[in-house]
């Protein structure tokens, strides 16, 4: 198996843990610990409990993964930004 052989699975965030980690319940009822990908951190994409996500996992360690995509939640206003006043 090559290093690039990654599995992509769908799941839902069940719990927020310290240090930017999340407990994710996969569709097959398996729970894993996942962290957000660097691109999601760079673009400040926030995830909360209940969000549907796609998780990338390696076949060598099936208890850890990386969140690569957060699906848009219905009812969220697109393009809405917070303004900070100083």
C-alpha cells in the first residue's frame, strides 16, 4: 500500500476536545479522534457539534483522522462575517 492510499469517510462531530481535536461518529457507528486540516485552519472554517464532515484516514491507524471538509449547514447565512471594532 502506498502512502497516498487514504480512506475518506463521512461522519458527524459528536464532541469538541482540547487542542483543536474532535470526537467524530462515523456513519458505521465507529468513533474516532480527528483534527482539522491546515487548509481549514488557514481559512478559519469553524466546526461545532452536529456538523457533518468528511474525514480522511489512513488504513494503518483506524482510530485517528483528519477533517478535510465541513458540509454547509442549512439555514446558515452565506457570506456573513463578523466585524471587529477596535
